[in-house]
């Protein structure tokens, strides 16, 4: 019995091996074909007609130097723009500072039942009235003194012409003729240009004042919107704490402005009473000068005292001496009694930090820097106390 044996099936022949790549194909290139360009296969199966691209330029030194040079030029351009617009930046900062300082008065009127627009209108009207009263108190005395001097010039010239010594000197050296030539050729054009420059300064001051008031009005009206928008830039998990710290900072700035204005009003009022009793002319205008200069930290009160004492000395020596004694006594009272009691609830800054901040602010931005420096120092101290020190304690 024979076993059934299945015939063996032949195994399929293996496919022919691909031809070995030539050197040009192994290198990723293909020999140029007749009548065509070289074709190179990229990693995605496509064909590159002009060869494989080189390494990215980002890794090359040329692009690195180019980008670095463009960055330097951009930084220089930004710095030049900041320097060119520094006066505008200072104006905006001062307007915002005053708006934050006047905001507590607006909120106080709101708590009494006024709408915010009505409260802003009342506060803004008070500011304009204060500016107008200052101008009415200072400008007329200055104009009167200038008019009196101009009217008295011919009398002075006539009296000098009658002087025998001057007459003899004129006969020997022709002093009056040379003086006339000097006045017509040199002094006249100089005075004309000086008057035009003074007029431009006055117009610039009026423009700056109006711009400051308008910016302050806009900032005061949209202060809450600005705060809400800036808080949106803070992560949501930190907005509550950031809002509380920012409100404390703004409250400190407002308290500082209000306290500084109150101290200046006290200084001006007491100065007006003293000058009126002492019989010094233009007591109200001089008192307003003292109140204005007293807003400047550290040196403002001294500047006002020196100016008023000098004017009083021109009128009478006893009056000048009395003014000097009054200001020495008053500044001691202000520094040790009035200022600490008014400022103790607004800015929590040690006296040493106050002096250092005012010095740095004055060196950087002049009077504006000195005015802003103390509340800025108080804000930095609050951030350090509430943010930095707790983190250091947890580290």
C-alpha cells in the first residue's frame, strides 16, 4: 500500500535585488540627464531641482550679528524717542499723579450722594478756581511794579543828566553818546528778542497748564476703567491680592497729595496773616508764593521763605528781619508738629527714606521727581512688605 505523497510545490522566486546605487545616488544626487536638470529626492519623496538646501542661517554667525545689530539700533531708536518725548511723558505722569491725588475728594463727594460726573465737575471746578485766584493774586502786582519802573525810567535819566559829575564825565568821554549808541544798536534788539522769548515762555506755560488740566480731567473720569484694564493683565489667581495692594498704593498717593496740599494751605494762610500784620506789601501774592513752593519736599519751604524775606527787605529792613524770624520758627513747627500729624495716615515711610527718595527724584526729574518720589517710595515699601518679605520668610 503506497502512501499518498503530495507533490512538492516550488518556492516562489525571490525578487531581483535592486541595483547598487552609484556614488552620486548614494550621496543624494542624481547625475544630470541629457536635456534636463539634476533632480534630488528629498526626505518626503519630492524632487529638489537645484540641490539640497544648506543648514539654517539661524545657526550662522552672519544672521546672529545682523539680528544683534538690529536689536541695538532698535534700542537706540527707542531711547531717542523717549528722550525726545520726555516732556510729554512727564506731563502725563504729573496728570495721572494729580488725578490719583484728587480721586479721594471725588469719592468723598460720591459717598455724600453725588454722581461721579457731578463730583468730578465740582473738584475740577475747584482746581480751576484755585489756578485763577493764584493768577489774579500774582500777576497784577508784578505788572504794576513793571509799569511803575518803566514810567520812572525817564525821571532817572533826567536826574542823571543834572548830576555835575556825570555831566563832566560826559563832556570828557561822551558817555551819553556811547550809551545812546549801545541802547539803539545792542540793548534794543536784545530787549526785543528777550520780550519775544518771554512771550513764548508765557504761551508755552499756558499751553502746558491747559494740557495738564485736560489730561487730569480725562484720567480722573476713567480712573476706574484704567485700573480694571490693568488688573486684567495680572493672572486671575493673583488679581484679588493685586487689587488690594494697588488700592492701598492709590490711597496712599491720594492721602499724600491731599496732606501736602493741606500743609501748603496752612503755610500760605499763616504767612498771609503775618505779612498783613507786619505791613508788607502784596501780602496775598507772597503768601501764595509760599504755599506753592511749600509743595516741593525738603527745599520748597526754604525757597519760599528766602523769596518773601528778600522782598520784605527791599521794602523795610525791620520787616525783612521779622520775616526771617517768622519763617525760622514756622518751619520748625511745620517739620516737627504739622507734617508728622498730617502725613501719618497717608504714607508709611521713615524720614531717612523720605529724604533719600526726594533727593533721587529731584536729581532725576527735578521738581516733578521730588514731588512724586515720596509716594513712589511708599508704594515700593508696601510691595516689599507685603510681597517680598513673606516670600523670604517662606523660603
